[in-house]
């Protein structure tokens, strides 16, 4: 399972030597109090670590480069308590490799009208100290998050907490490994891309592995381990009658369990955070991995079908960002439409692999024929998704840049019986409306594979794109086709000269 609670962000306060020792002691005292409050906030899921105030170019450089080297540090929060001349920050900011959040706040919430004097004014200068710092970050063309408001407010702490989740997702990508069993599905365009550029841009690597290496591990799984996992299946799901003891498809359940155990061993031994496979390239396996993939996704692995390594990586990152929150993040495919003019909807699914983190109720473990792949009938979990606010996001390679396309959606209950559809399914309404959302998604070159999220905001996904230095396009309740087209055209020009 994913745990980001041991990660940390450094709280770094800027000042200078101009104000004397007593003022600097007060700056340090106030900064410590703010850092401790943020660290103890239930809205911030990682540790906020106070760092000694920085007053010179050397101190700034040493602190920021130390952040680069600290494994558990996933980002830095900066704040200028007093005026901190920003030329001091050039070398440190240029060297900084971790995500940056600029907290624009001040220690006191209210102006002390009856006692305010010039000593107070000199000490509490964030109103223009942060502007000086902000100019330099903009001058250096450095991406960052800006959070504005008093540090004691839940709204401010929530924004910081949301950002730390995004930083954790970005950190998780650095050095991550994703495995592909087989190549991209033949002749499919959007799921492929430049893996060299992706590693350069995102920090994760993608490599292919022969299916024979996986089959060898599957065949080596012990019968005792298989039996134990089958018992776990029986305790966790509604079991189809033919999969129960004495059922005609009972052996399929044991074969599926063996595949799961072999696949998990491959991922664990190789230190992988996600994977993809292609039904065309799984020679030697008795059945396509259905329940195996579903359960591994539920444990936190990123996945996407048909060799789609970009969506596998995106799903892993979104699982990290949303870890510990109610709701889930899961590989998804826009499968078919309900085109009732009064209530058009999208039905999302996949031929086998929909993550049970989205299940509204206890899944059913079933076995059914599959018309592709040329193998024995695969075991899979069947369920309906939940209602609630959601979004879908897709990552595409446009040659000169990567694009993150985000559509705000509303999940809806599947109220109709689907007796002949033996796959998991999720239904949603895209915003602002079906026609506009679908037209914008297609104009934006959006993929048919996405990650569906129940607990991540559009703002967080935009922050993620900002950290990665890639394009983000948003389709939400405010989208119009005219403005969306103009944004695409403006972005084309921007990335041509960037």
C-alpha cells in the first residue's frame, strides 16, 4: 500500500542581517510557530520541517541544495517574513530541483491598530518581501505554487496539503520503473510515445520484458500459495457458482491465482511501481490476467492495458496523490455512450481490468469467455462504480511536448441491470455538458485511456503538470469550444518557441 506520511517538506523563511539580532530572533520564533502549526495540521499529510532562517546567498544555496539531496524531502515552502533581497536567491533557486511552494502570508493576522509602529512595520514585511521574492522566481521562469492567506486558516492549510500530495506524486515518479509485457497494441497511436523523452522529462523509466520471464515465475508458484490466495478470494468476494468447490470452472480460479502471485513476484523483485500488458503478446499464459491486474492495482500499482505505459505511470502518480483519502484512482477507458438527449452519459469500463477501488459494493468474482486473446476464459471482478464528484485525466505525447488533458466529471450510480455485461463499469457525466466535453476532448487529442479519480481536484492536476513542466488543458463547467480552441492555438505557439 502507498504511504506518504514519512515524506517531508522544508519550511524556509527568508530575511536579512539588516534588522539586528533581536529582530532575527523574533523572525525565527514566529517561523517556528508557523512550521509547527502546519506540521500538526490534519490537512497536511506529510511532515513540515522547520529550517533555520536564511539571510544570505550562501545560506540560501546551502539550504536549497541540501533539500535536493535529502531523500525524504519532496519539496520546499518559502516565506519572506521580512524583506529578503531577491538577488540573494538566484543561485539557490537556480540549483533547486524539488517542487517549490511560495506561501504568501504574515505572522499576525490583524493590524494592531493601537500599537503599530515602525519596528512592527520593519519586522512584518511579507506584503512586499514576498513580492520581491515572487519577482525573482518569475524572472528565473521557475514553476511554483503560490498559496495566499493567513497560515492559521483551514483553507490555506488545505491548499498546502493538496500541494504536498502532488509533490509526493511527483517524487514517486523520480527513479520509478514501469514494466511492459509485450509492445504497444498493434497500429494504436495515442497509447505509444517517446520513452526516452518521458524519462528525461518525468524521471521514470519504461522497459519491455519478455513474457517468458513472467511465465517462468508463474509456473514456479507453489500450490500452497495458490490455495491460500484462493481462500482469500472466497473470503473477499461474492463467488460465482462455477468457481466454487466442485464447480466446472474451479480450475480457472486456481490458474488466475497463480498468475497473480507470479506477476506480483515479478513486480516486487524488480522494484516496479506499475506495468502494462498487451493481450496480443501474452504467449504461454493460460488466461489473460484479469483479477490479478485488478487486485494489484488496488494495492497501489499503476496499470494500463495494451502497452499504454503513459497511463500506467499517470495512474500510479494519481494513486499516490490521493492516498489515504476517501475514494479511489483507477485506470479507465471511455467505452460506450448513453445518448439519451435528456441525460447523455459515458460508460467507462475495460475488457477485464477495472480497479476495485471504485466498487460501490462487494465485487463479484466471475469467469466468462473473452472474444480476444485466444486463451482460456479469464477470471475477473465485476462491480458497479459509485456516484460523486470526479475527473478523468489523460497523458498524451504530441511530439514537441506532453499534454495533460483533464475533464471534470460527476460519477453516477449504474441503476440498470446489466446481466450480459461481465465486466466492471463506471458511469459519469462530463462537464460542462456531454457535447461540449466530448468535442473539447477530441479537439485536445485526448486518449481513450485515462485515470479516473474520485479524490483529486482539477487544481491538483494542474499543479502536477506545472511541476512536470508540461501543458495542461482543462475541460470543466466553464469551458466553451471557442475559448478551448483559442487556448490550443495559443499553446501551440508557446511550445513552438519554448
